[in-house]
C-alpha cells in the first residue's frame, strides 16, 4: 500500500514515499540468486529533497530503497517474481521553478537506465527502433524488444541494432500474465500500439491500446520499474492553438478511435494516481527513418518524397481560410532523433505526468517539402489540389506543442532545424533506402539544407 508526503517552501521541497507489502510469499536473497523463504511484511521507502542554488534552479538529492542496502527484495505473488534494486543515490539539477518555488513538472528521483533490463514495446517501429538506437549509442543493449512483426518488413529495422532478446507482443502479454520473469526489468518504454487514425474497430483499439497499456503499467509499477509510455498529440482533437500538456484532460475531445484509446489511458492514469508514478508522452508529427512500414500513417515527408521521385512534383491541399495562403497551413513537426532524445531525458529525469514531445515551433507545409526537392536536387514543383468536402470542417490549420513542462525538467538541447532534419532524412535514409545504423550521428553532416 503506497503512501507519500511532500512539503515545499520557496524554491525547495522535500518528499517521501513508501510502500508496504503484506509479505505474501517473499524472499531476501543476494543479487542474482532468488530464493523462496517466508519473511515478514516488507517496506520500501524513498526520499528526495531539493535545495535552492540559484533563481529558478535547485539541486536535487534522492535515495531510493532507503531501507534496503545489500540485498535485492524478491516478491513472489500472483504477478510473479519482482526484483527491487538495492539502495541507490541520485543527484540532479531541477530548473524551471516558478516564482512561488513550485516546479512546473513533477520531477522525482533521477532514474538510471544502466541498471537492469530495459523493455521496449513497439521496438521495430519508428519511435521504438530509434529509442533502441539511442540506447545502443550509449552502450546499452540489455534490451527486450517486444513487437508484432506480422507480414511487414519492419524486422529490417532491428537488423543493425543490439538487444538481448525479442518476443512477440501477444506472447509477452501471456507470459507476463502467467508470472514469467523477464529478468531484472527496471525500465519500460511502452511505444507499441495500433496508430492508424482510420481504424474503425473500436473494440480492437481499446483491447490493443488501452487494456494492454493498463496491464503493462500496473505490472511495471508493481515491480518498481520506470514506465514511460506513448500517448499522442491526437488526443487534443481539433484544437488549433498552442497545445498545452497542462490542459484539463476532461476538456479534450479526440476525433478518432485511435486518439480516444490513447486519451482513455491518460484519464485512467489520472483517476487512479498512476500518473504520479508514470510518464506519458504526447508525440506530435514525428518523421524520420524506419517508418516505411506505416502505409498511410507514414509522415508527409515520406509520402512527398515518393510523389516527387515518381512524378517530379508534390500535391498539397489548398487553403480555405483567407488568413492562410495555400501551403501555409502549419504543424509542429519533430524529427525522430529529437523525439527520442527528449524521451530518454524524461525517462532519466524521474518526471511524472504527461509531457508534449514536439519542436515547439510551427512550420508550414511549404517549409516541410522544399528541402525534399533540394535533397533530391530537383526543381520545386508544388501543386495545390482541392480538399475533399468531408475534411474541410475538420482540417486543422495550426498546431504547436507547448514545451514549458519539458524545459522545466532541465531539458535544454536545441531541436534540429526542420530543413536540416528533412535533408538528413532524405539524403541519408530515403535515397539509400537504409534504416538507422549505430554509427549514425544525431544529425549526420554534411547537410545540403537550404540556407
């Protein structure tokens, strides 16, 4: 049974949380040698403190499993063996404090990705494979990849990557429910889902996207693993503004079954308190290598590249609002390499709740497609076509992610300029038709982006 307390003064805070276990059937054993002895009920206790060091900035100190020094604690119950790590210490910096001294984001004890096994669901997909790529670049490869490869060729995205094992998503769920141990899992990136905005089988979407996420989140929390999951900017519905991850979830109106399945878990996490122990990411318009399997859900960059290569031109919808000229409708586009950099930062920061993952800057369709012509060394040929009548009342002319909460966790790296990101994607991945490779830089020079 968890408990928590927290007190704050201007620029500082102290927090403590604990969990009491009934001691159903437990064992205390040296690391790596699980045993099965009966012991008394157990207590897990974490503390953290923030000390002001400058305006808007504080030093954070945390201790996890304060009462557990030398041993792993094994909990054998209906959900299987769960291993808590030994006592760990964390030191960090918290930036972005508001004038009252309270943080804009819930920042917990820093999480160490090097400790324990990492599970990545959707690991062969666009964002999932890029997360594994980024982890590999840090020297981390104790990774369990979970996905459904089916008849697609996204298995090719895994070929250059390093990981400990692969398991089908349905088999993973069956084995997890049966109590199978997958090793000392300490971090879970849940990025797998049906992402089709045109999928009409609502029952399937709720089983696959909502119920699967619920079960995995509960399992993760039960064994004290860091749980980072993909929500979606689609949950904002038809809003046209700077979209805030601090908005009241009940005010949002998703427009399709996919968005609703994501929104439903966000609501569940908030209602049950899981949002205080997990981190949800609302990805905006992500594009980049390893999205070739996504069919109609591919990014406009990928679709436009194929149009230009086949016909020498690209077709964009006309504008039906006088304040927007043709091709100047705006979206928040973000390169997948930037998206995974933000993802790993949030995983390590200990931050909880929901965060936007976008560039924070709106760009026009014209700004998006022009670098494709440049990368292909072709003259620009852009055609504007009529928008279907059924779309005109639903079409968004402007979206932009509000990024204040992310920056409040201390993230300060610049986003790759859109022209550079598109050029990197076109010249280093689409033209040579290759996946992400471990030697690939965050943005590979030399770029041929327009000045």
